C-alpha cells in the first residue's frame, strides 16, 4: 500500500497521498463510515468525501438535515463544520484501482475499532455500502451472519450501537438509479429520527 501511494505521489505531487483522518465533531453520536479515499477525492484533498462525486450528495444531505454548515465540502481547509456528526472510512488510504481487498480492510479495521471505542453508547453508525457494514460488524466483534446488509436496514449492534445501512453514494450507484436522491434522503430522515430519540 505504501509503495502504491509513493507511485501516486510521484504522479500527483500536490495530492495528500497519506491516510485520511476522520472529519467532524469528535464528540459526535453519529458516525458515517464510507469505503476508502477516492483517487481524486479524499486522496487528493485529505478530507473524507471531498473532491469527488460521492461527496456531492452526502454533503447536501448533511446540510439539509442539520449536520453540516454548508452544502458542499470543497477542501480540507474550507469553513465547513459538521454538527454531532463525524465521517470516516473503513480503509484509510487510497487502494489500488480504488478497490480495497480483504488484507487492506482487515489491516485498517483496528483503526475503525479504536474510533468506535470513543463513541458514546447508543450512538448511530451509518454504513455506506456493504464493505463499510462488514467492517463495522468486525470492529465491534460481531458475527457477520447476525447482521445482513440491506439498504435502510437497521441493526442493534452488540447492545451498544444502532447501525443503519445505505447503498454507497458513489457515481455508479447514483447514475444507475440504485441509489436515488429520495432514497438517500429517506435514510437520512430515519437517521435524524433515531438520533432525536437518543
């Protein structure tokens, strides 16, 4: 992985090309978990979901539901703030071909487990896609067979967290209609309702 990032850094010297840290409120009760930094998105900017297509819909929804101060994330140095929300990824560095393999997911899982240790009991974990879903289950020591991924599915995670699933807001999913804006809005509305009950 480090060698791959060295190659990318040579080709794109202005890119971040390092592990991408979580972004948002450190005391948040709402953690959004994505897949991995995108080549020209977080790998370039150093902020999750910033600079690529997937972040457009995500940051619009965060603003619409009161979790973000702006409708878009432009750079790691802009004035955007997240409110009671933090964003992270299951894999911390750009994977080759933008497709993480099991070894990378497993290697980064300890970082996700450490992040979850800082979350208060009763927090809401929002899994964007099946890989993020499985990474969360692994990070809390759950059995994969007990938690099936499905868009808008809700899970009680080991009596400590609620996990809400969504299809990933990738360009592929939004362009093919697998995930529409109304579908994503409905999942965010449910997330807000869950958080309002905490």
